[in-house]
């Protein structure tokens, strides 16, 4: 509809009406962009007089309209982005809370010591005296520290303290030895070094809680940095005044390497390189046995070959040839090789038998016979069908300084540490779950 004002002439009105009647006016007159300036309107009649407005309705106005819509879209986008920003901020806050909670929990584990053993932990038993009921078992807990359980006078197990270790690799292999009133625990550090920590103890009281870098050998040694690294050691003390620590461990080349070191608080020295078991897998178990019941002291080593066979080695050390300074680097005789279907990275230990884990994750043993010229394995027997896959296996004789029976340790599928013990090779196993809950 045409809007009238004081400046609208009658001829203009008449032209407008004629245009509507003849159809030459296609649409209602459009108002200028400036709604407050009503001095002129555009009529689609070319002949109709028109006062040119300050700003025409055309492309420029359409651009302005598009610009308005663009600004509206940007405003909508800004609102949507703000919502997303709040969601993102909330997510970040939740993540921070979870990270802090995990850090606090991890700190609590490390400060208080988690009591649960980590699955596939290293295991290392050692007698703390001459009595059957004075045995300690070392393992790694879920917090990464090392701790131990210890037997009481009645033979039952009690959980002991943690050692304060914070640089051991997860599932580190562990070895432990005692010498006089010192207990020394070996493990693999995150730097790939065989590292030790020691304490003094009394045979009649629990192990001291004061652990530190002292003892009869604190030298570090580069080794294979792996949870399944082979490790075993013992002290040969059959010659009075000449005590030697024998170490067998997976080295950086992937083989099993023998080392010596003299034992004594005043003569602790560096490791002396011995024999290299080049066909042995350094990332599987190694079991050692020392038979001093005969005139000739026989050292026995069981290794895992790369083709998953158990290989026996033996060495005779007559009196006077046990000092690392003049000990021969060879002298090892290659013995029996057997195929028992062992797991490729099985742990090994030796006592009255060589114990291993099979490919079906069961624990088996094979009686170790030392009679005759060379030691040999005689048949197999099942120990447990409920062991944790890739569990470490550790064992010791049934009693200190004895050659019969065994006390065998491994983890169940639930991660509990179990002891299977018997006094003779023919006896039934007594099974005990250690208090590591």
C-alpha cells in the first residue's frame, strides 16, 4: 500500500493506481533502508517519477541482509562453541581429578608398601640360619618395592616388611644369599644393572628393617634388562677361608654368563667373568645345584636352549681350585639335553629335581640324579596345574644343608604365592598359601 505524506503529489498517486490496474506494478513499494526517511519510494513503473533515495534497495542491501544472517550464524556458533568449551573444561577437570587420585594411590602404595605381590614377580627363598623354620621368601609387590615373608617358630608364614626399593624394573628377577649375619638381595634396576641391597640379621629374630648399600659385594653389573632374565647364585664355602660367590645371569648379549667374586667383608671385589653358556637363553631360567656330598665338589647348572630344551652342565672343583683368582674360565662339561615341552621363557630352579613350567602352564619336575660321571634328569612328574602363566619358580632344599626334598614357590592364576614342600622325592606335597593379601 502506498504511504502518503506531505510531499506525495496527486500525479504520483494516479500513476501508482494506474500501474496497479495495468499490472505493471509487480509488488508493493519497498521502503528504503532508512525507515525514518519516508521522502521517497521506488515504484516499478519506469515512467513514474521517483525521488532517488539516499540508499537504494538492491545488491548492497542484500549484502547487508546476508551480513546480518552471517552475524546471527556467528553468534549461534559462538554460543555452541561456548557450550563445547564448558564440556571440554569439565572433561579436563575430571581427568585431572583421576590423575591426582591415581598419583595419590600410587604414592600410598610406595609409602606404605602394597602387600599384594605383582603377578610374575621374581621369587627368592633363603634360610636365615640352620633351622628349618627360619626361611624367608623375597618378592616384588604391586607398588614396585621388594618385601619378604618369613616363617615363625611353628613353621607358619608371616608377612614381613618392605625393603624401600624404588629403582627395580617391574617383575624383576630376584636372587638372595646370606653370609654370616648379612642378607643380600639382588635385583635388576631400571638402568639395566644387577644391583644389591643388604641388611644384618639375627637367626632368632626377624630380619632388620634397616636396608642399605653395604655387604660383601655391592658392585653393579650390566645385565639383560628383562623380567624373565635368568639369575641364580650360591656361595661355595667348602674350602675353609676361601669362600666364593657364583653368579649365573642373562647378560646383555642374551646368553647366560658365569661370574665369580670373593666373599668377605674385607675382600669384596668386582665381578670376575667366568664361562659363557653361549647356547643358553638369557631370557629364560637358570637353575644351579651344588653337590658337596662327595669328595669331588660338583657344580650343576640347568639352562634353557633357544629350541626350548633343558640342557645340563656340570663342573668338578677339587680342593684348591675354587679361588676366583686362579679358577679356570672353562671346565664346564656339556651334559644331557631333554625335551620336556617347556615354555620358551620358563623359569628354572633346582633342588631334588629341576622344576619348570610347561607350554600348558603346568608346573613339572624332573628328578636330578647326580650319581655317576655326569648328572642327568630322570622322568617327569606333575606338581601343579593351577599356576600363573609365566610365573617365576624358585626352590630350595627341604632343610638347610640337606640334599633331599624341596620347598618350591610359584604363583597361582590369582597371583597368590604358594609353597609346595616335601621332605623326600617320593613324599606327597604339602601346599601352603603365603599371607600376601
